[in-house]
């Protein structure tokens, strides 16, 4: 009997192993079908699911599956397609804030991309160029970790977020596929109210918003309706990563009581020739209004002579603002390289530090007026129009 039992035991073990292998093959096949089908985009797994550190939202619950989630894609500007380029930080923040607002409205956890694309036009530090690199290598070289820009724990106090390379995101995604219709809804063109009140969407674990090839902010509705905006413009700038806030605090401490001006020139001063060969611009007064002699005239009524003036600008000509030193004590971020060099890896981080410094000024003058009470260097509207005009370099008095 003992001899006859052993073969059966061995056969039973082999059969069990076979069943386990078969089940593993079936599960693998299902995942492959799901991710290769048109209904489930392959970019739902944008990066290797490494053991990224958990933020507040991920630490708050044991499984995370008692919550519901909103996914907009792994790239802020192009959720539904691959893009080799992206817009600047401010533009991407508009999209990011829009997506977080939607998650807040739907009472869902927002699945945030683990990296942000860096526009090479706005960056001169930390960008690598590969001639024969893959799209993934180019993306890694031209992007930075979202956690290096923002304090995710601080953001999660207002709107819970997790990163798309976290273990929790892996659990949510795996569970959503198992639950089928109750687990995952692919959405295109639906309003926030549809997502909130229509049972087709409201009861599912994960809403996938990646169907649209447009950038996130293009999908936001009623952006001109102030009552629909749930987060202030300052929400993301004030949620900068801890090391960036620390650097800004140190510089503000050294500046003491100061005023500040943001001078936006390089990317906004664009001209083109009309059919008669005349140069025209969408901001006809901007080049004039952001030159030091005109800045001095403009800000004299707001900032008294002798004050410390912090200048943040994308003007690249050395010494461009030096004429202002006849009236003010000038300060730039470059004066504080000992504080910034250890923490700044790209110009997005630098601008985030500068924004915090600008916000701490006694008097802050912007380039363009954005709110009714803003002080600005120019009266030209910030938003681009289709009207190209001849640039103006004289004052009203000179033209008379």
C-alpha cells in the first residue's frame, strides 16, 4: 500500500504544479489582452512599479480599495498620446490643478503622474540630449520627479493624491481589472456632473480619463465661471516641495523687508513679419514696458527709492536690469547660489523658489495684470489674441 500511495502522491503534486502554472498563464494572458485591447490603453502602466515612498493618502488606509480613484494619464499635457514636447510649468500647473479639482469634486483620490515633463525652452540645467535614445529614455532625461517639485503630503491634506508608480496604484489597477465594469470606466467627453451622479461612473473603483488626446485643462469646463473653481491659483505654488520652501525661507530671511518684480520677457516678446515686412507682436508694449528705464517709471509710485528690489526674470542678457540700481538695491536668485545650488536641478524648481520669494514681498509687481487689484508692468493683456500689432517703444507724451 505504501508503494502504491507514493506514485499517486507524486502525480498529485505534478498536477497541482501544472494547475498553478496554467492559472498563472491564464492570468498573464488576461492582463495582456486587457492592456493590448483598445478599451484599456497600454499606458495605464506608464512606468515600472517601483517601491515608491508612500504619501499621506497611501499611508492613511490599509488597502486603499475602500476609496475611489481618478486617473488622467501619465503625462499632463498629453494623456491619450505620446508627446515629445510639453508646455511650460505654469501651463502644466493649470492642467494639474484642473485635474485635482475634478478629483476633489468627485470625492476621489487623484492618481498623479510620478514625473513632469520639462520644456527645454524653459530649462538650461539638468536636461540631457540623446541622438539615438528611445522615447522612454528621452522622457526620463527631459522630466523630473513630481515629488521634487511638490509636497504630496501637503496637497493630500486638501485633495488626496497617490503617484502612478506607487504600490497602491498597482493594487487599485489590478483590482479594477478583476471587477470589470464595476472596476474601471473609460471616459470621454463626460462632464463632472455626469461622473458624479451617473451610476455608470459614480460607483466604479477607477475612472480613466485618458481617452482625450488633449491636455487636461482643455477638458475642464466652465473655467471662466469663478464659482466652479475649487482651488486658488496659489494652491500648487504654495505646495512646493519642502526643500524648495526651505530654500525660499532662507533667502527671504536674508532679504529682510523687500519688494519684488516679476519681469517676463523672453518667451512673450515674439514678433513676426507681415506681408509688407513690418514686424508685429501680440504684446505690442511688452518689450518697451519691461525695459529698466520704463520699469523705473512704472513702479516709482508703488516702491519708494532705496528699497531692496528682488527681480525674477527670464531675461538672459547679463546686466540688463543694472540701470535700476541707481534707485534700488537689486537682488536676484543668482546672489544666493550657496543656498540654491545644492537643491536646484532644473529651472522649474528655480522658478518655484522664486515664486515663493515673490509672494513674500511687501509690494509685488507682476508683468501682466491677472486680478483686478494686481500691480503690473504693462497694460497689455496676458492672454494671446489673434491680433498682431506693431510694437510701440515711445510714451504717450513723446507721441504728442
